C-alpha cells in the first residue's frame, strides 16, 4: 500500500531540511547552519519510525539518511562534513521517491472528506484548547505584556501541532484499551477501525515533526525542544510506560501537560527562568486531583481495561483523600508567587477565590463520595485552571 500523505509530507520535510543543511553549510553560515541542520532531524527520525512499523522498503534509505546526517554533524573536516551531508540528502531523495510507490489505499485507509472529522478527533481538540490557553498565558506572563501578534500566532500554531501530534500517537498506543473502556473510548477513530493505526501513526509523527520545524525555524530552538520533549514524555513515558504500570501514572505523567506554559514562556523570552517553573508547578499539582476526579467517575472502565488508576488499585476512600491533599497543596502554592512579587492583586484575588472553591469541592467529595460530587469537581477543575491562567495574564498586562 502507498504510504499516507502524512508520511510523504514528512519525507519531503526531511529532504528539504537536509538540503537546507547542505546549502547553509557550504555557504559557511555558522550558527544559522546549525539551526537549519536541526530542522532536518525530527522529520528524518519520524520517517524511520514509520518505516520500521509499516513500510520496510523505506527503512534502509531512511536509516541511511539519518545515520549519514548524524555522521556529518559529528565530522568537523569541511570536505568530509559536506560530502556526508550531501549523501544524506541523496538518501532522502530515495525515500521521497519510494514514498510515492505502491498501490492506491483502500477506502478505509484513504484520506477523504468523510475522514476529516476523525483526523480532527485524533488531535483531541478539547484538551488542546486548555493546553493552548496555558501556553498563551505563559507567553504573556513571560513577555511582561502582550507579545507581537506574529509571534503569538506562530508559537500557538507550533504548540497546537505538538499537542495534536502527541494526542494522535496516544490514540495509536491506547487503541487496545480504548476498546475495553466503554462507549466513550470504543468509538474513537483508531479503536473503531475508521482510521488505520499506521495512518494515525504517520499523522501524529507528521504533526510532531512539523511543530519542531515551525518553532525552531521561526520562533527559537529552545521552544521547539520543549514542545518536542512534551510530546516524547506524554507518548513514551506516560502512555507507553507509566499508564499501565503504576497508580502514580498521572502524578508523574502530569509533567507532560505542564510543559505548554514553558513553551509559551520560552517563545516570548528565548530562555527559562525560575518564575517560568512556577507556572509548570501549578499545572503539575493541578493534574492529579483533576484526573482522579474523572477516574472516580469511570473507575469500572479503567478496571475493565486493566489500567491501574488510583481508584482501581487503592479504592475510592484513598483517592478522595489524595485529591484533598493535592488540592490543598495546589491552592497554597498558587498563593505563594504573590509573596515574592511575581503577581499582584488581580491574581491574588482570583487565586484565593478560585482556590477556595476548589478546596471546598474537594472537601465535600471527601465527606460524601458520590458521582455527582466527583463530576462537579472534575468540571470545576477545568474552569479553575483556565481562569487562574487568565488571571495571571491579566495581572501582567494591567501591572
């Protein structure tokens, strides 16, 4: 079967990035050459991953391109450095040519108008919207005001591509347990078979690679690296390793969801400082009570799928206790930045008011463990985080 348009796009990105590296290296552009060379690595790695899973005829030329590119980066002798980079570019052209070979895909695997909704679903747009909001507010706080519109648009597009790519890869890895967790997840595109796992994989890798290219090429390399690290942590550490092995999965895995504010901060400033880590820590502490409230509602689904979420392993009593403890820690921590002057009165009023509501709902759930109280806490936690980050941004702009 012919590779998907997503894999062909990624192959073309790899070839274009390698060509830019060759041209900029021969022109002696120094630092600019190193930045341009970095743009080629994620697309090349994405093609290798796709080839390994689904298209072995692409494996040898793509691996050769990646190895030759790595050797070119390691070799300092100008002539040999350029020769290895040129050979890598030649190998990427073979990959591009091979990506157009093969029979036309069946209707099930083709990209049609009817499948657009499913591809959008793969990106988990509702979750993405909250991540983008925290990223945007982190950008405003980092800049100390409103950043240039072009920078906001580029950074948010790059972050959206990273979030969408990570979510699509999550659909692929979780397809087996999605089929076991009831109607809510059984109807997801990969789990239901409406989109093949190989096409969803290539879609996710293409979005992830494009995110890196966009952020590194237009914003800065640090922003691109942070977005890529969020993808890798969410897909490999949380989804692949932690989710199925420990009830602390969401505690550790919450670091992935806390990266967007750092992406926004780095996009605005080009660096990371201690105040940026405060935003990271707020999302990190918010994640366990938010997801454990949801886990209380779908405890049976997690049990059926064999996912060791806290309510399944330690019971509801222990879960609501942990929710209350993490909520208390979160509320206390959100007030601390006011003490050292990071935020002012607008943020203080919002953090205190929102935190009191969050803590009250967690306490009520501790007193009475009902689905209605768990659902209320879960939905409130979404509004809480959004409103808290908006308050940060407003406080910064109005200061």
